[in-house]
């Protein structure tokens, strides 16, 4: 029997493997490890991930222990390992879909994540007296470049009767990008008005039952 465990609270990057697991209907143990208070710096946790970060996915498969660090790697691993790969779930069903999953997952971490997090922190998450409007504004300005790329891609998809990143159905590519871009929702509506297709796509992703199920976890 595989002993799959996902470490990390849902209000963190751990939402990515948690959401993936919920989409795939995977049975897993959840260890809601917090990133605050030194929890990830304990000797016990550092033995699992010496980087001291969540999320982590661990399991015993065929008698061998497997450990996966990094949120996107965790999500992609679960999709690759547990998906049907036949076009009926979020897992890539072809080399082209696998390529889409890889390129969009790496793209969103490289081009979007840092600035999306700055927007979240300085528009919403931090105590008001600690927020710096100039940091949020600078991050939003930088985000215009990748968001323009995403908007153009989604419009191209719509023109070809495909309303998701990699085709007609929601896949791990959409999950990876939406999980990061959701942080930027803290930006003013005036910012989002320039990206109506992206905004509609993001709403549809975050409205999925599996996302709500994952977010409800501790």
C-alpha cells in the first residue's frame, strides 16, 4: 500500500499539491505543517526537507521511499503518478500536453510568482501599517508583461474553441498557473480590466469543487 502524505497548510504553496490530489481523488494523509513559528526548522522536518520549506510530498511506493520538494514539482509528480493520462482528468494525455504542463508551470514560477506574492502581501495580507504601496505598484507594473502573454494565449485558445491553457479541459497546466496567479487578485479591479479573458479563466479555475475542497483543509 502506498503511504502518501502531503505536508503544508492550504494557505501556502502547499495548495498546489493539495488541489492536485483533490482533483485526482487521491487518498492521502495531510500534515498541515505551518511555515511560521519555526515549525519547518525542527530537526524532524529538516530530515524530510533540509531546505526547511513546505510543501513536501512523501510516499512509500513499491517498498521505496519517495520525497518530492518544491510545490510545482509536487503537483506535477502527483499528476504524472496518479493521473489516468487518457484525457479524462487533469493529467497530460499526450507529449504535447506534458510539454504544456512543464512550460506553464516553470513559466509561472519564473515570470509571475514573485511579483504576484508582492501584490498579495502589500495589498492585502500584511498588516496595513506594514504595507508599502510602492512595492505593490512596482510589482503590478512588472506583471503586465507576463499577463499580456497569458491573455494573448487564452484569446488564441478561445478563437480555436479551446478555453483552457492546453486545450478544452482543465489540466495540471491550468492548476499550476491559477494557483500562483490567484495571489494577484489582490490588485485593484482597474489593473485586471486589461485582462478580461485571463480574469474569466482564473475565476473558472478557482471555482472548481476540488479547489474549494483543498482550500477548506487546514
